C-alpha cells in the first residue's frame, strides 16, 4: 500500500516536472518577446531595427538574440525547481526540529520505551520519522519473536534500508534537473556568446569604415548571453549543493536512529 502511494506520488512529480519545463520555456519566450521586446523600449518604437533607449535594460536584453528566451526559461526553471525542492525537503524533515526529534527518539529507545518513540514519530511526521517508525515496528516484531541480537539487527537494518528506499526517490526527485541546468546554462550561454562575437567580427570585416552599430550589437548580444547563462548555472549549482547537503543530513539522522535501535535490542538481549 505504501509503495503504491509512493509510486503515485512519483508519477505526479514527473507530470509536474514536465509541465514546469514547458511552462518556463514558454514564459521565457513571452517575456522576451512582449515585455523586453515592447516598442516602448526602443528608439522609434521599432524593436527590430531600432536601438534600445538609453539606459533601457529590457531593450538591451531583447537585443541579446533568440537564444535569450531559452536562457530565461532555464533561469526560471532553476528558480521553480529550487522552490519545489525546498518545500519537498522541508516536508520530509517533519513538523518540528529534526535534530531535537532524533535526540528524543534515541532517549526513548535507550530506556526501552518504544511506544513513546513511535508516538514521537507520529507527531513529527516526514520521511525521517516514517523510516524510524518502520524500524521501530520491526523492532517490536523481532522482540516478540525473541530473535538473537545478530539476526534481529540484520532484520532491523534491512527494514531501515527498505523504508529509506521508498523515501529517497521523493527526496532526490528533480535533483538531476538542477544538476543538468548547471551545464546547459553555461553551454547555451556560451553558444549565445559565440553568436554575438560572430556578428561583432562581421561588423569589423566590412570594407571601409567598420559597421559600429553591428559591432556594438554583436558585443552586447555576447555579453547578455554570457551573463544570463552564468546566472542560471550559479543559481542551479548553489541550489543543487544546498539540497544535496540537506538530503545527506536526513540520511545521517536515519543512520543515527537506526544504530540506536539495534544497540537497544542488543542491550535488551544481553540482559
């Protein structure tokens, strides 16, 4: 039942991810075309042939070329998936302070009060509490069966691994997208930079006086694409590393609680 629920949740997240990617690219294009490409941002009201008004940053971005809307879409994706991961991992931590919760569970287990520890899990909720609660249920089962400490420890550890394997896909969902945005943002920005530099050198290559307008537009396009691509990569790598660290912390708490449970059973059997 639990596995079926997790599978359904995973499919919902897949649908969300696919829809978010399409929507972000579409919004990026619409912003580039109708907000930054608005006639009011250009001399003579001509976005195609007119120059951006002095100091008009939106018009300058529009002149960055057709790669800019895709870069803007990637930047929006980095923001959207960072927000989504923040709420998902915060939910996985549960309602209260996670460190305090784990310490309280360990204290309850140390004195053999398993029911109190399970009640604490029900109050805390979240992925960590779910895994610990599954381990405590297994603890009660092996204690009632009277297994030796080695066999019981193996069974409890297996239960923790199985429960963790059900929770980890939810925690790590969409993390590959953030990791991919790090590379795609840089590479797409580099493509826009090269495109702009080609236009700039084309302006220098004309016979007689160089085409200063084409030269300026080419350099502007190159720099805008570079800045947007780097911004996307910076945001994505910061978010990826931050959430990876949070997931590692959750896993560490699960390991601590699991060790406390198996240690408690060994102590019980030794008595």
